C-alpha cells in the first residue's frame, strides 16, 4: 500500500515511516520539514495522489487551547478535502487515551481534533494511545527547576512509540476498514505506572536532575483526574511493547 504519514518528522511519525518501509509499503511523508504545511495545504492534494491511507500523527507544539484547536480542525479539514479529491480510502487519527475525561487546553483541542476527523468524508478511525515512553524525558525537561523536577501526580500506562506505530500500521493496512461507529481503539503499554516513579528512573539514568517530586501547576484543571487514573486504558485496549523500565535499558535518553 501507499500510506501518507502526517507528522512524519515527529516522535511517533518517524517510527511510522520506519515500520511502513520495513514492511514493504510506500510512504508519503508530510510535515513542514518535508515541505508541506497542513494549515495551508499547498501541494497536499498532489502529494496524496495514489495514496491508499493517511495516518495523521501531526500535532501543534504548544498547549495553547485556541491555537491548537485551530491547527487540528484546519489540518483535519485539509487532509479530508485533499484526501477525498485524491481518492484516499481510509484515515487513521492518533489521539490520547482518556482525553475526553480531561479539561486541559491541549486535551480540549484533541477532542475537537477527533470530532473534526470523524466528520470528514474519508472513512476515519481514531486510535487513542497512552503517554509514550519517549514523552517522559520531555516532561522531565519541562518540569526541572534547578536540582529538582516537578511532575504531575499521574497514573499512566506508558507505551513505546515504536509499538504504537506498529499497531497503527496493523490497523491502517488491514484488509477490512470501516468508518468508526463506536468507541475509539485504545493502545497502551503493559502496565500502569506512576509518572513520577518512571521519571525518577530516567533522571537516575541521565544523572540529572537530583530529585523528582510531585508538583502540579496550580492552574491545571486535571490534577485529580490525572492522579485517579483517568488516563488509563479500558479493558479492551491493545497492550504492546516493553515496560518503561525495560525500554530504558537500551533507549538513548
Ligand atoms: N507524546 C505522547 O506521549 C502522545 C501520547 C498519546 C498520543 N499522542 C498523539 O500522537 C500524535 C503525535 O505526537 P508526537 O509526540 O509524535 O508529536 P511531535 O513529536 O510533536 O510531532 C509533531 C509532528 O507534527 C508536524 N507538524 C506540526 N505542525 C505542522 C504543520 N503546520 N504542517 C505539517 N506538519 C506539522 C511536525 O513536523 P514539522 O515541525 O516538521 O512540521 C511533527 O512531524 C499527536 O496527535 C499526539 O496528540 C502523543
């Protein structure tokens, strides 16, 4: 198959490109790095010529609610319009497990993303993933003040981005594909963890910062939801890949 990956230069997107190529599929990478901006859509229809499926793993880089919502809804409409004109037959959109149980700005924008994606003409399914192993380092960087990192009290079933990519490719290339008519598919790692415990392992591996503590932003509307397991998957989730601890043994961090 020929598959377009929106967000091909990203944390998840580059694994999608690798997995597709390793399995013998053709790939059309889409990102500003690859010369296509999803908000202007210049060149998008031409890039999608001959494409069988789109996997949308593009995202706005900041948690600003209005900017992120505008990005997701515009990019989604452009992918649908150009995809329909080019004859694309299926689309997978990456989202976040539990996102509709949260009230934060980025999470609200992702819910708008899901709605826009399901409203478009190309048959679409949402695949919700838990937080990536690779995301813990970014959270550690964002939360570090001097010798201490402050991270939210969060229950999360961390998953390796590579294994999420493999699951997405399985679904995108399956013989059967139909427009979603029920809950989103969920993909998660093998077991629930406390984010602070995993970030502490990562900090020890990096040699910095010296301490990792619970410390939520005072304006975070999801403090209770994060701590009580709102981000954990349901019983039907596909569980894949290594635990964070096992992944950390060989990961470049
Ligand atoms: N990170 C996590 O732990 C996690 C967990 C669950 C679900 N997700 C979801 O997974 C998806 C991918 O996340 P990620 O962490 O891989 O994101 P990421 O590393 O920030 O990658 C974002 C991608 O979007 C592209 N992009 C941004 N603006 C663009 C534009 N205007 N036009 C075209 N491409 C654009 C970026 O490429 P350029 O900058 O080159 O344009 C990049 O390839 C997101 O939908 C996210 O919500 C993430």
